[in-house]
């Protein structure tokens, strides 16, 4: 029995139908795979699904944060105070990083429109959108949005500089709420000491170091709970008895940070005698530089000293920062227990006239350099003394001129005295953009190439390709 032959059109129709069904099935499978992949990706932590390519690592966390968070043994809740659809993208990403690092961290959104009185149990301040509250047990810390996005003044350009300090603020808050005891620093008073600069004090508090004051005038001992002592910019000298107490404290393993330089009345003899006990002598007067490479702003008394390598100064050296040290006392090291951190050039000298100087030229009685203007001293029994011989280098303007290097230097010194703590020294991340500046001639050349030469080259290539194909077709 013979079957009739199918017409050619029928065969083609069947083949097309089968091909269409196959394509539809493949499309459905691919769509299903894509949906599954998207669902899986949405469930993954942001640390896996996002990669930070910003120059300042804005969307990443530092190793210090990872050490603190990975060591958590207590549950920490971060309350994110934010209205619906007003979430800050950078803060959201950062909080996701913290949650992905530890199962002990939980981020909970609190809409102030829904919970209007929630923040009142933590702070009496007005709470801006995208602020945070970090809580562990009965301890908490409020982080304002204004403490996350910082605005500073760049005195070199008289413009505003913006930075993001979310990681530093959150890690510091976590370290605070989980710590049963915090290190304590006592500041000496009773000698006309200046108040700590606001940025310095804020940074100390951010690094969870408690501050308290004491006077040696009404006590004959250093507070027992002092992890370190701080003497900041005294205007008058201490007594011989106070100097002896400080020497005994250091010999017994104490930690002391001194920020003290020349005053209008001259050298603080008794205070500097503490240094002399360890082979560091102070020269009278104010250090002046005659090497233009070693002073700033055309003022020979605003020093740009050479930085020696140490655990205190290496972070500045690695990032190519300069310390700016104004109105400093010259120090000469004669013993083996002291190490210079900052040193003036061989062309420097100390003006005996001090604050009454009327010329920057070297005179007969002036003392030849070079000098140390910051030293670290091993006082024995694990004791340590760090001394900066300028009252002014932490003032806001000089710190700004140094791009924050002066403050970093002081905090590195304090951290060295307190011992290594992982929650400290997380710098804020710059939000400023660096623009490429080119000359007018270079700009004109780029325009010519981008608008004229390159497009014309593509057009000519296309024309020649078409002509070549036509030739081959008619060959």
C-alpha cells in the first residue's frame, strides 16, 4: 500500500512548527534559570553580590572592623532611623556589610513616622533621617547622620571638603557597647593648660577612651585607674615635686603624652627636666628653619620636619603626609633611651629671643640645629613617654593645612601608649572628586580626534568595505 507523498509546503510547516516549539521550550528554560538566579542573588549578602571599585573603598570595610565584628560574642542591634523610600544607598550597603560579617549583628529599620517616640529613649537630640542607634544590652550609642557625612574646610583652597565616616562611627559604637571597661586618660590641670582642641577630643572619644582631669597640686599620687596621662599646652611651669611624681610614675611603667613647647615666659624648666632625666635636653628659644624645603607658608617658624620611621609615624610615611609643627622647642638627644620622631634640617637653629624675636636671621647667641621636635622615650618597666615640643600643632588651622596628618600623629602616639586596639584609627573616606585638568591645546586636540578624526575613520572604513563587496559580487 502506498501513502501519498506530503506536499513540500506541509513538510516545511511541520518543521517550522517543531522548530518553534523547540525555541519556545528553550526560551522558557532560560527564563526559568534567569529567574532562579535572580532569586538566589537577591538572597545573597551584599559582600558577595557587589564589588567596590571606588578609589576610597567607599563600599568596603577595613580589616580593623572585620577583627572587631568577627570577635563578637554579644548580640548587637543597629537601629536604622529612616523614613520609607528615604534610605541612603551608601549607608544601606555598609549596614549590609556588617550584617554579613557576623550573626551577632542585626539591623532593624525604625520609621520615625510609625515610631515617633522610639529615639527619645536613647537621645534628647533631634534625629535626622538615616541616623543610627547601636545597642547591646543596657548600653547604646546614638550616631547622627551629621556624624556620618562630615563637612570640613580646606584652608588651602578655602573650600568645603566632604567625607564619609560611617564605618568609623559604627565600629566605634560597636566597640563601645560591647566593652565592659574602657581605657582612661587623665589630663593634667592647674598650670594654665589649654582646652583640648575639639577635633582631638572628639577623636579620643570616638576611639572609646574616657577622659578625666586631675591636679598634682592637691594629691601626692597618680590616679590608680589611669591608663595614660596627657599634658596639653601648659602656660606655666610645674613644681619640682610634681616633676618628681611624674618621673616616678614613668619609672614604674606609666604612660605619658606631653604636648608642650615654648611659652612667652620661656622654657618650662621643671617640666622639661622630666625629659632631661632620659637624656633629652631642651634648647632655649624657638626653632627657626633656613632651609626652604623644611618650612611652610613663607614662615620659618612653621616647620616641616623630616619624619623618622616608627609605629607612630609609618602611617603618615606610607600615605606621603607631612606634619606641620609651628613654634617648637628644639630637643637634643644625648641618651640611648630616646628616639627622634620628627627632626629639623641641619640648617635650622633656635632663636634665643623666643617670642620676642625680630629677625629670622641667625645671630651670635642662637643655637645650631638640627633638633628633634617630637621624641619617644622608653622609660623602663614598659613605661613610655612621647613628647611633641609645640603647643599649637593640633590647632584646627594647622591640622587642616596638614590634611589631618597632625591629628593622626597625635592619635597614633596616644594609641601607642594605650596599646593596640582594633577599633581605632579608621579614617573617614573622602567624597571629593579629583578632576583631570588639561590645557586648552590638549582639549582642542582631544575634540578634533573624538569629534572629527575617529568618526571619519569609521565612515571611510564602511565606504571601502561596501565598495570592496560590490567588486567581489560583480567579479
